C-alpha cells in the first residue's frame, strides 16, 4: 500500500503480510470464515482484497495496480535496472553472475531477488520487494515532467489497473512538484512485536494485534 501526502511530501510504503489471519468479507453474496489475507485475491481479486483491508484495518484503498512477472521484468529493464546490495545467500538465488555486495540487477534478476522464499521469512521477502520499489522510485526523482509522462505511457501496457490512462497521467502531474523532495518510509503489517504465530485449521498464520496495527496505520498514514 503506497500512501502519498502531498502537503508533507511523504510516501509511506506498507506491506501487508500474506499470512495475516483475518476475517474475510462477504463477497458476491457469499460468507467466508477467517483465513489468510492472500485468500481474498484468489476468491475475489483486488476488489475483495480492498474490502478485507477496510473490514479488518479500516484502510480505504483508492486505486489498484497489478503487475505480473513479465511486466515486472519489463518495467525494471525499461528503467535501466536497479542497484541492490545482496548478501551471499541472496546472490546465490539471484544467480546470473550476482555476487555478495552491490549489484546492478536486470529485470529477471530483480524478480528473482523479490521472490526469494528460502531465506528468512515473508517479512524479509516483502522487505526485498519494498527495496526494489524504493530504488525504482529514486531513479525517477530527477526526471523532467515530459520524461516522467513518457515513462508512464511506456509502463501502462505492462500493468493492470482500475485507473484510466488519463487518471494515471493526472497523478503523475499532481505528484511531480514534490517528487524530488519526496521522503519515502517503509513498514510492514503486522509490526514487530504486535502479532503471534499460530497453526489454525492446519494453516501457519500470523495473528495480529488489531488495535496496535490500526493505531500504527493511523499514526503513519492517517
């Protein structure tokens, strides 16, 4: 979830962990019991996922952008790759000549880096995903408005979104004046110390402290 505050010139990037144990919303007339967060996408796509975030955490999502694996690779390559510092273990999984330390990753390598599951937990995996997104964002901070709109037009065919092309360009123009000064922070839900792991109905899940999560979101994104 990316939340932009144009007055404070901030962007907060929040990852919601896929194994969060949540109440699924009623969707298409069907009622569901509690389950993992990512089940929403399987059953009802982004619409049901939006409903779930609203039901459990009070978050209103304005728009959605989806990208598949080939689109992800294409966008990273279009933007000239990303410079990411890798651990030895990460470099092994990224492959294609990657080594421990700073690496310039192409689209395929950046995708492999973002998808690593064998190292650590999903907290680390979502952190790697936010790292890629933050690095891509830093690459566009010094672009002119024309360069930025041209880039957006090239990226549009690679994504699926509920926004029209005209709406996307309007957002680009709205955010352009603050882009060079934009302060980016990242976080994850659940936050450290505000959940416990459990096995429920044969599922390994993260049970969040809802009050703590909602307060964190109020403090960070309003």
